[in-house]
C-alpha cells in the first residue's frame, strides 16, 4: 500500500511539475483507484500544438525499461531543479495517453498492480 | 478494474489500454519477459562481444598464454584499493584479459536478464572494463553483484530492475579484496569473510543509491560513485576502529607498452566506423517508433540518412545529459556511436598532448568517458568541466601529468550535465571545485571506492544543484514581484 501511494504521489508530482511549467490557469487531477490498479487523469487549460502533444505521447509511450524504472524512475516528482521529464513517468506506467480536449489537454496514465491477474480482469479482450 | 464502464475513458483509450495490457500480461506471449531488441541493438550487443574477444586475444598474444593466465590469477589475489595499476602488477596482457572477464560478466548479465542494449547498459559495461584495469576482478566483483541480486529478491523486484546498480556497484569490489588480502590472514576464512562482506555491501547498495540520486538530482553521472564513497566512509571508519591502518600505497605504471597506447584509438575508430557506416533502423522499426514517417519521407529522405549520424551527433551535443539521458533512445544509436568515438579520440589526444602515461587508470578514465558517451556525456557538456579542472590544476601549481590531475580531468566529466543544463560558467565552476574536492576525498574512504571522482563529483553536484535551485526560485520570485 505504501509503495503504491508513493508511486502515485511521484507520478502526480512529475506530471504536475510538467504542466505547471506551461503556466496554466487551471489544472485538475482525477484519480480512479481500485484494488488492482489505478487510472490518473490530469487536465489543464493549455492548448498545445500537435508537435508538443506528439512529444508528450512519445515520452509516455516508452517501451518497457525496468532497468531505468527501478532505479532512475525514483527521481520522478522529486526534482526541483531543471525541467520536468515525462519519460520518468513513461517508464513506470502501463499506458499513457495524451489528448487535446476543448480548451486544453488531457493526460491519462494507467497502471495495473503487481501480480495483476489478467484472466480475472474485466479488460475487454484481455484473454490470450 | 472494469474500464468498460468507466465514464472518463473514450473508446479509443479503452482500445489502447486493451492492447497495452494484453502485451504486458499475457504469459503465453514471447514478449512477456524479454523486450524486443531492435536489429541495431542486437548488432551492438554482438559488436561489443567481438570487441571484448579481440582485446582478450591481443592480451594473450602480447604476453603468451601461460604468463597471461598466471598474471590474471595473481590479480585475483592482489589488493584492489585505489590506486593499484594492474598493468604494473601483472603486465598489460593479463590486465586486459582480466578487464575483459569483468566486462564479460556485465555484458553476459545484460543478455541473460533480457535488458535492453542501450546507453545505460553499454556505459556500465565500458565502465566495468575500464576499472578491470585497476581494481575490479571477477572474484571481487561477483559477491557485490550477488548481494544486489539478493536485495532485489528481498524487495520483491526482478533483478533487471537493479541491474545497473549491480554492474556499477562493483565500484566497491576492493572491499572484498581488502578483507581477503589485507585484513584477515590468508586462508579459507579470509575469502569466506570477504565474500560475505561483499554480499552484505551489495545488499545495502540499492536503497542507498536510490536515495543518493535525490541529493544531486541527476547532475552527477556516477551516482554509484557517490553511493560507494558514502558506504566507503563507514567501511574505512570500521577498519580504523578495529585498529588497522590501511597503507596508502600507489602503483602507477609510467611506461605502458604500445598495446595499451593503441587501445583507445583503435576502439574509437571501430565505434566511429560502426556509427557512420552501420545500418540504421529498418523501415519496420522506424514505422513502429514513428508511425507514418517512412511513407511521409519517401525514398529521398531514406537516402539522406547516410549523413544522419553526423546530424544526430550534433543533436546529442544540444542535450543536457542529465541522468538518465539514454542518447541511443533519445536520438539514435548511430549518432551515439559517433559521439562515443569522438569522445574517445579527443580524450586520448589530450592525454598524449600533456604527456601522461596511457596506463591502466588513465585508460579506465577514457573508457568510462567512451561508455558514458551513450549516457550523458558529449563534447559540448564535457569541455567546460574539463576547462575548470585544467584551470584549477594550473592555478594550484599541480603537474598536468600527476595521477590526481589526469584522473580528475577524465573522470571529472561526471559533472557534465551541470554544464549541459546551466551553461558553460556553471560547468567551469563545477570542474574547478571538483579538483579541490577529489584531491581530499580519496583519503576519507581509504581508496575503498574505486569511483572516487564520482564521490567527489556527487558532493560538488549536490552543492551546485542546491545553489541553482535557490537561485532559480529567488529569481522567479523577484520577477513575479516586478510584474506585480
């Protein structure tokens, strides 16, 4: 539980840092938490270009890098100097999505818990 | 979690999550444990093995098989604290074979654990190879790695999450040799005690290394240097408390043979050649990374990629290099190999220009720079730091070829991200302070940590990162007050 809460706070910290660098007037953080995973949605009122959204998606759509996530990923949300880096978040989540919404941008981060039972999950089409 | 009934998911997002979860959790999938290496990564993996085998063969040829094997065995039983130049202890050939064995452990573990062959792993392998010339041996490194492995199991993590800590963590390998050779009289008990000590140290490394990152916030590339120096302080204090005085002897080869002098230029040319003339990503891999790019660019753009490595090298030089900057992922593998080759040749030319010997420790310094050419270092962020160290060396009247000064200017590039992020002036100041710190820090841990420059660099980076945080916050507050 402590590990999960710490991870969530780190992710919120890093993404929050990233958004605040864009100087928004509004930022909304929505956490949907369940026993075996969570979904974090962050909304802001910054209208970003296609290029910027593409760069954000590229940072969040990293391939699995356990060697970086387990060690350097711990820096997420704790950096006060320098720019925020979404790739620190991208290594640690299972899915990240960036979408342009009316008047701003929406970031979705999804992570299933360790030992997640895919067979018992309700994800559509998860059987294999 | 039932995402289908979740109101804040669009159908498009649900489809993407479905794909991601299926990919990650289907045990039947061949991708479950091992990442899919690109063809470039596979080639780099094989190239690195080929380089190691060639160096080992050169070692055997230069010294003869019997003499080389005897020399390698002698190194396993030799003290390893700073500075023990193995090229003086056992000869160049045996030292190269020892270094190859140490690096082979690293590269083998990368392959066995299915870790991506990329900037961080390649930098770890080159660092292990470099320090195999003056401190690391297979026998004193393996207990540390085993300790990290046990720590990973205890924390419920896979070993590949801690593999970089395990590989870089062999900085504390001298503690194993110290217990076996210097503290406990020879015998089975001494090696048992040494191995147990190494395992315990390895188990402490991961939690300490993770905390140390927070001090300098990624501005010291050798984070394990700060970690192992910190742990080395405790080890040296324990030894002193036990009434043992560790000698501060230095073995430094002043007349290295031609084989050692040619190692870096040959390696650099191979890396440059692989970068400039090697194959790029396949069209399928480009398409996988950046959908639509192959179709959009067309054939002309594909052909223009012949000069792409040089462009990528220039792109790399615009990055800060702050940990963790995997240049192979962020820019390209070919551009990164060019960067590694340029850094190797540049460092080698500097050593030649000042007339310092290309012995084990100096080669170790250059090889570490070459390795970190994939993970944070490039000429633009290294040069300001090196200039600061050079200025301090001249100002304090030290010889440019003195062991401390030449090693500081090579290993001091651990502070390169400060120049990359905050500019030339901060990089210069960092280099200047580094020489002052590193001159004293080795004695604090009695040379137990091989990454003494990483230790001193970590302290300098922590100071400057704290200062820059204060300065930036103060500047922003003043700016906001002016605007009001």
